[in-house]
C-alpha cells in the first residue's frame, strides 16, 4: 500500500516545529502553579458525588412512596361498591405516572383478585405492542382485571396525553396480583415495603417494586421502578463523562449502573469495561465486609478514585453505592485554566499560520468528505444526501458527479437485494452465471381470494395497498435474515441461508413467517376498521437442497434458486386452502425446530402430482407459548392417533373435544367431516392414515 501524508497534516507538522516547544514550556509552568489546587479540589468533588447520588436514591423513592401512601389511605382505592370510582382510580394512576418519570408503572391489587394497572407502553416488546395494537405516539396503557377464578376477564385502554382514550379491548388472563412479590411482602409486613430486584410480570424488564397496603386492608397499591430507568437517571446525574456509578443490593451484586461514555465522544476513555469490573469487585467486597472502601486504582493507564459504602436502610431494603471517577476529570477545572493559558501564549504564533492553514484545511476537508461519502456509497449507505458545497470549481464538479452517482445507485438498490450486492462487491468473481448446492429454507405466500379483489378494486388503489402489504411482510422477512427472491403478483417467494450462510436458517424462516403473518393480520385489521376489505395470507415452508446462484444470460442474470424445495413450499402454501390454516410447514422444518416452536402435526398427505407422502405441520407459536396450547394439542394428538389407526368413532369424539377447546379451529372441522364420511360410507380401501390430495 502506498504511503501518503494528507496536505493539511503536512502544514500542521511544519507549524508544530514552532508551536510545540513554546507550548510545552508554558504547560509545564502552568501545571506547577495549579498542582496544589488540584489536590484540594479532588476530595471535595468526590464527596459531593457520593452525597448527591445517595440523596437522589433515598429522596426520590421516598417522594413516590409518600404519594402511594396518600393513595392507599384515600377513599377512592378503599371503596368497594361505588362503580364511579373505577374511572377516578385509573386517572389517579395515570396522573402519578405523568408527574413521576422514574415510575415505570402504577397499580393496585385487591384481595378478591381484581387488579388495576397503568404503565408506559415503551417498556413493552415490539411483539407485545403489535399484539395490543398500541398507538405509535406517546400513551399510557390501562388494564383492569376482574375478580374471580382464573382465567379472568381483562379489559385494557390506551390513554393519550390529551386525556382521551381508544376503544376498550377485552381478553383473558391468568395473572394474579396476589402472588406477586410486592403484594405478598406488603400484606405480610402491613406497611410500605420495597422488594428485592426481580422480573416484572407485565413487561420484560427487571426492577424493584414498592408496595403499600390499603387502609381498609383489602389490597395493595404498588409501583415499578425498572433498573433500566434508574440506570438512565444515574447516567444523567454523572458529573464527569467517564465516571462510573453503580448501585448494588446488599443481598447480591450490582443491580444498577450508569451508561458508559459513548466511544465517539471526544475524551472518552477506553478502559470503561476494566473500571466497571474493578468497581463490581469493590462492591462485592464492601457487601461481604460491611465496610466503606476509598482507594485509588490504575486502569487502562489512568488513575481512578474508587469509593463504595452502604446506604442507610430504605423501606426494609439496603443498597450499596459505588463510584469510580478518573482523577484527571476531578481536576478538569485546573486543566481548563492551564489550557487557556497555553492557548493565550500560542495565539501570537498561530496567527502567522492561519492563512495557509485555513486554505489547506478547506481543501483537505472537502476531499476527505467526498472520499468518505464515496466509501459509504460503496457500502450501499445512501443516508448522506447533503451535497458538498465548495467555491473551488473542481471540488464542486466532483461533488455533483458523486451526488448523481448516489441518486442513481439508490434507485437501483430498490430492485436488488443489498446483501447480494455487497457479496458481489466483496468477491466480483462470484457474479458469473452458475451456483452452488446448499440446503435452504423456502417460503411461499399467497393472498386468499386475490382474484376476486382485483375485480372489485381500482388498479391504482390495489397497487397502493399491495405496496403497503409487501412492505409489512417484507420487513418481517428481512428482519429475520430472509432474502426476498421475487414478487409474483400477490405472492412472495423468499428463502433463507443464501446468499449469506445462516446456521439458524430454519428457525429464522419460521420466526419470519410467524411475524409476517402477524404483520399481515395487523394491517388487515386496520383496513377493516376503515371499512376496506383486508387480506388473508397463506404461507408454506419447506427445507431441502437446492442450487443457489446466478441464472440467466451473460448480459442479464438473476440470483435465485433451482430445486424441488421451491415446488414443495408452493404445494404447502396451497394446502392451507384444504385445512383452513394460515401457515403450513413440512416435517423437515418442524423436526429441527421442535424445541423452539410449538408445532401441530396436521396430516400426512400425498400432494397432487406426487407419489411420496409428506408430514404437514402448523406452527402454533414460539416455545414460550407451549403451555397455552398444551390442552388443545393433547386432545388433537389423541384424536389423530385414533384417526390414523382407523378408529374413526374415537377420532370423531377426539376432534370434537379439540373443537370444543377452540371452536373456530378449521382443521378440527375438516377432520370431523372426514370421520363422519368414513363412518357413513366406509374408509378407503387399504387405509394407512395418509390423505391423498385430488386437487391443488
């Protein structure tokens, strides 16, 4: 590689020969004059940091708990008969969240199992927001769970900042506030308590909760403080950019810590991880020995002051606070004075070089920015759309050329997969005609009844809605490392494990199909709410070997796959019409992912035009939802065993039992119809449990 020195650096090096010696002498004199002041300032600033963070934690939590005690002793939350208090309770919880940003959620649980909850939707996962159809802007979710035996009815609303709220939605839940740590501990203590850190039930966050028993003894008012929220507040309270503040629980290790300094910021030290490790050990040592620690350590070539001590008990919980602050930042004010003195001494020398240096910097910066922009374009990053402004003719012409190239490539990039283009740019020799044999997972999707929609909808409107539909499904596919091969009318063909290899391609394909189906349902629901017909999408998934690569002529090629796996995925998509399902997958997909997803073995079939039987499965959800489907799948499997064995009376009773659990389950009705026909007309000769399709 050819070595070169930037033009601006060359000028700066010449000026440094004059400036550096003079500046060095001035800095040495200034440092000697402020050394004593720095030593005195260090102790004062560390002591201030320690007391300020301690006051923040104790006083901040006390204020919120005091508000909770006022609610717990007020008439609204202790009422048992007046229904008008329900709306007042919800508004009081919402008002508390609006006044206290450190509180993630506020709630009250009663001894009869009823529960009122107000929380911030931003703490929910993306999937939870989609499932709840949360609004895009700022809002507060309010949940009300009725009393009674589990599962109980849950009603929830989304309240907007202006006080209005969306429509009430109803679901069922097995959540019981009476089993949660904040409820149990508060009722047992009979007074306000703080829990140890634990995992919340309503959100994926972890944190601590406060619980205050109601005056009438009929329940508990509670608040959640997420560790993430407290960490953000600690980060905002840092007095120096590289300082580290941690708070640990006396019963364990570090629970809360400030965010690290952003590496892109000037002056950010690189030893943050090592400092945190050292501080964590000091916190553990302080907890074990119940002593205060105040020492100076070296980390990454920098000196840090480390202070750890136990805070006064707070509502039955004891915390340990620790801080590590670079010594150099404790003396920042002295260094600023020193720098100003050095700058003042160097002004006389710097003025002589300003003219030449300014010209060189203007030129070099313009070239550097254009070079950076072209490098981003090479990496298919078109986010920088600000043209380079320059009064130098050649620079202006070069900038215009780069802008034209960026605009053209950005438009072209919408037609070709970025992943594919990046692979070709890394290895141009791979752009020739040909391919490689590889196991891939293929997904086909199709809109049910699309031909009828085309007859009743204007082409312009249909095109607009298809674009939004493809964007919603395509985002889910791309987010799970899938490659969209092509759009075929209203259908999508996508595959995984190419062009980039993906060891988890089967699981990613399943997850992509589930998320795409959810996105399609959410979009269709919005359209139906506006009086427009929605789309119902069918998906087929299959895994198998295929040749993946460039197919076509030398002048024009297409990156695609060739193999039976695509045909099988298409057949599976079509089988959804027979069973009334949304997603069907082959045994080659369900087998390797049985631990990650909940699968229903739908049938064993021979598709039209084939002779080999295949197992067909339906994904019910991810593994976390296994308990939700356990009773239904147990009834379904019992019925299928009898069906395959030819015991159709037992199978009919089993499928009816499964249908009673889920009345709207289409496959249950399909198999009930088959069993009734077999009992009436007799089973096919040589029955082996395999269903032979007579139509696509």
